[in-house]
C-alpha cells in the first residue's frame, strides 16, 4: 500500500537495520574501495504539503567504519583519516529542502567531519512508502553526494611509484534510507 506524498507529513526515525550509510573512494588510481558506517541514528520531519518545511539530521559513529578489511578500517579510525577517538561523530543537519520533481529533492545542510563543517547538497530520490507488517508507515529515499576529503582536513596520502596517489580526494557518500513514521 502506498500513500500520496502529501499525506506523509510527520516525524520519522531512521531504521538502522534497513538503512545504509556508505561511501566510495578511489584507491591506487585504478579501483574503488566501498565501505559503510554501521552505527548511526537520524530523525526527520517530513512536510508532504510543503517539502521546504522538512528537516533532517544524522549522527554517524566514526568508530563503526567498515570496508571489510580490518587493517584498513583501523587506519581509517586514526588521525590520518577520521580520528575516531577525538571526533567520535560525523553529523549532518539540514538547512534547506528543495523539491525538484514528484520524486526528486535537494537537501542542503551542514556536514561536520572531524572539526570542519561545510555545506553540502545531497540529491535524493523518493523511492516510495508502504505499511510494513508491523503497521508502521515507512518511506524510502536514496541519495548521494561527492565531497572532497581534503576540505574536511583529511589529507593523508602516499605517492605511487608510477605517479598519482594511493587515496583519491573525491569521496562519494551514499544514503539508502528507510525511515519509520513516529506516533
């Protein structure tokens, strides 16, 4: 069962069991490394009639980074990259929502990584809604944005013998969201 988007107004929480917050980084100039954060929480207020009145925020635990290679994950948690002991959270707080079409939205907000906050705009696609087997109204959104890790003070790298660097500057953040309406 789906509901018209104008009827979705309300407060939502991210369902961590059905939401993925991931990333893609270029490695050694030739391939991509994919990973995800497994601990996070987020809330949103959706205004179906006036999407510009919608808001959202997410807090991601940096310690939960996972690329499938423990040695790499440990390195990513150090000061060379995320410095998880000093900066345990990555945060995003929306400042503006713009509806581009029936299913496309631009969500602008402040992304904080380590001690640096920068505005980013994430393109989202509304993928639908349904009533789950437990009677909860769920909405789905998929989005991504490319950021420069250097702009957030993450500058560690190693030169490659044939030219180039080990880790690319551009990081694609990927968000596959399942959110449950509260109340």
